């Protein structure tokens, strides 16, 4: 799936969740593969910009004005994202 943009999809899903629930989700659940991709993407961002939205010390994502835990869910498919 060449056009799959994990970061944009996560942002979009968090925005949709916030719009429908009135608050940000507590956690983003990703497959092991998606979690690995996210780490690589944010590491590249950290190297280029000196910072990133992912805090690897606490596994939280600072996005859409919220601090959201990032977790691995081994039951999810590579392109699935679940918010809780």
C-alpha cells in the first residue's frame, strides 16, 4: 500500500474521535508493524527538526493539543488503528 500515510491517518482519527466524544482518546493502539513505522517516522523527524511529537520515554504522543498513550495491540492488522 504505497500511499498509506500512518501519521496523517493517526491525526485524522484523533481529530474525529475528539469531535465525536468531546475529548481526546486516552490511547492509540497500533499493530507491531505500525508501531515500528511510527517510531521510525518520528525518529527521522527528531533528527531533522530536533524534536518530535512522540515521547519514547513515556510512549506518549503529543498531538492535537493532547497527550495520548501509544500502545501495541498484536491483534490489529498492519493498517488498523484503534482509539480508546
